[in-house]
C-alpha cells in the first residue's frame, strides 16, 4: 500500500513540476496565463463507509487551472498591437470557429483583414465611408486602402482680434440723388427756383454755366447739400449712410420771366450713389491691391466637392458706427481665388483682383460687403449682420438688427466654372445626384476687438480634399482610427471584447487561445470599457502573468516533494526486504 501512496506522490510532484516548468517556459509568451496544479487526498471507501483509523491512499491531481489575472502592459509603438487592461478577450475566427485570446499580436494581411500572428481573423465591426461604426453582427474587420471621399466646405469657424486702435473708414457712402431738367436757352443773368418736395433751391445762369446761390435743404428730416453741373442737380446727404429711395416732386421756375420746361419727375431708378468725404479712406475706395484701403485681411483654404483647394480671403474695414457710445463696427468683404462677389451684385459680373474695375462693371463696392460685425464698448462681439438681400447701410441703422455671431455667404450666384468646373460647396441635401447648396457659414463666436494687433487665435473649416490611409490608431474603446494624408482622422472599425462568467472554465487550445465550454458559460460581447469589460491599450501588448521568482520557488518545493516521495518508496522497500529475509 505504501508503494502506491509513494507512487501517487511521485506522480503529483511530477505534475507540479511539469506545470511549473510550463509556466517558466512561457514567462515571455504574450497573453499567456499561468497554471497551477490543484491536488486532493485519496481515501479508499467501502459500502459500509470508512472507520476512524482509515489511512489515506495518496494524492490525486484534481485539476490544472489557469489563473486569468492581469499581466503587465508593455508598449510597443506598433499601431495594431493591442493589450486588454481589465476583463475581456479578443474574439478570433479560425475558419469559422470562434476562439478567444489575450495576445494582441495583430496586423493587416494582403487583403486588408486584421489577423493575429497565426492568421486568425480578428472579429469586430466595420465603419462606413462617413466613419460611422456599423455595430450589429460580428464579422471580419477589413480595412480599405481606397482614398476617402473629399468633403466640400460648408462652415468656417474663426476666432480673431480686430485692433480697436485702427483708423475708421468713412462709413457708408453718402446718399446722392440726381435729376436733370430740359433747358430752353435761358438768357444770361436769368434766375430760377427749383422746388423739390416743397424745398426751394435758388439757381442762376450766367450764359454759360449754372450755379446755386442758396444753402442746404431738409427733406424728410435729412439734410442735403445741393450742387449743379450742366443741367443736372445733385443732392448729397450730410450724414453717412444710405437712406431709403424717395420719389421727388420737382418744379423749376424762371423767376426773371423767361420760361423753361418743368423738370422730369425723379423716381428710385434715377438714384445714384457716390462716396462721401470724411477725411479717411472709405469702403467705396477699397482696392485689394492697395493695402492702405482696408484695415486687415485673412486667408483660409477651403475645398470644393471634388477636393480642389481654393483660397478664401476676407477683408476687414473698420467703419463709422455713428452711435460711438455703442461700440465699433467692421465691414467684411470676401473673395475666392481672387474673385469678388456680394449678395447684392450681378452674378454675371466678373470682378477679380487682377482686373479690379468695379466702376467699369457697374458695381458699387459697398454692394460687395457680405456682413457687418458689431462690437460693444468692452470689445466683445455683439453680433453680425448678414447683408444677403439687405444692402449695406448705415452701421447705426444696422446695429439694432444684428443676428448671432455667424453669417452665410452664397457663392453659387457667381460663375466659378473656370476654377471649380462641375464642383460645389456647402452641403448636399439632395444626395445622389449631388445638388450642393453653395453656402458657406462663417462663425465668429469668441472674436474680440481689443487694443492689440490683429491676430487670428483659431481658425478651422470642415472641408477637406481626398486622402490615402497613412496610419492607424486604437483608442481605449477599441475604435480603430485611420489617419489620412489629408489630415483627417476617422473611425474605420471597432474591436469589441468578450467576457465570461467563469473564465477558468475556458478550454486552452494552444497559441494562447481558448475555446468556450459549458463551464465557462456563453460570452457577453460589449464595447471595451462598458460595464465590467476592460479597456484596450493600442500600441501595446499584455505580458505573461508568470512571476519567475515564484515559479522557481515552486519548482524547488516540487523537487523536494518528489525526493520525499521517492524516499517513502525506498523506505517501504527496505521494510519489505526485511520481511523477505526472515527465516
């Protein structure tokens, strides 16, 4: 009997040594989980049970269990290396059979599938072309190498400081009303009275030229200075700003007895606008080629729907707000690739920086103003007035109707076919076929007007050109981000993790992989970091959880156990020999 007891002890010690040796052999195996031998004593039993003096029958190896504790995380700087920090297992497909592992050796195969170092495919979720994760049924994660689709610019966010110390432009041009009259060859020295809406202007003819001998007149509360050239009388407003068009009732009488015809009635179509003379440069004098005609400028790269890059340049001109106590105002003009346009300009006009001639094209420079920005006396942005369908007028009049910190320009009214043929800007609400809005929204939230130099604190726009996949990154939720040559980062896939109620019930399969069993229970598959599921560390691997020092001590103990059991057999053999030698 003692021989069997000693033999079982030898077997147990051998098993312990084998388990310890396996742990030591895999001390550097990524994702390996150490094992331990678990033993139980053996007692022979009969139908009637065992007595109090029963002697045990040795030892039995009951189980070799793996310890699924956390191993150290070692960073490798390889993008698709992954380590799990906490609970969970990567899910692999081995020709359709699911396996589970903690070894995060992953890379791309020739077809773009993410596989481990034994060729098994990593399971997870792919993303669509917009970067949206298509969660649902698990599948092989395949990363496409095709270029991503470009995106047309539809919004620009800009935070800047406009220098409050800048000189003020002349504000809006002064309003001018002009009308002509028919002569009947008056005599030299004849005097006339022009009555305009009940207000008289005294004229005199010297035989060659006309002259005005009276002063300013007031019409509907606005004061005008009259002037005359040839047979045309002009009224110029004394105030900055464009005032509503007016219908005039005009009479012209010869007060010396020689008659002339009544002047033709004047309506809104006869109104002409010219620049004022405040002593500073004005919006009407703006010329993009002359730095002295605007306060500051800033350029932004934008993209059309085909991925072509364009330069959008904004010019800022500080204008007279009139109500100085309310703060300051700035006019904003915009060009794209050197072409200027405005919400109130003929779309067929081709006004460019190289061919700057607004007067020759019949364009009023003030109609190029896209918006007016208003700041309070503390330098904070009050709001922006969009001039779409609403001509630039006196800043004082506009200040009472500002919107939020944004405005929208529509570049679809201008023919840019020479530079963006077949392309669009803005969003594409119609889907396929594309029908772009050609609108770009500007947001100036956070902009200021302090006594400091002009500076752009931040600037961003949502468009981009096409790009190729240049690199990958994995975040803690298992989302795989693609880095593209156009500077964009977008999700291309996601790696979920599986957890088990009893991970020690998993069956080892080799290559640091396990299989599901009835003892382990079915897996719960979740996003990394959800619930009890651990996080994923990208560019890292989980080391073996084997403690070499502990294993070496265990090996010494197992060796001594083996020697002790061998001694038990040797002693029993000596006793047996003694009995045999009895005579």
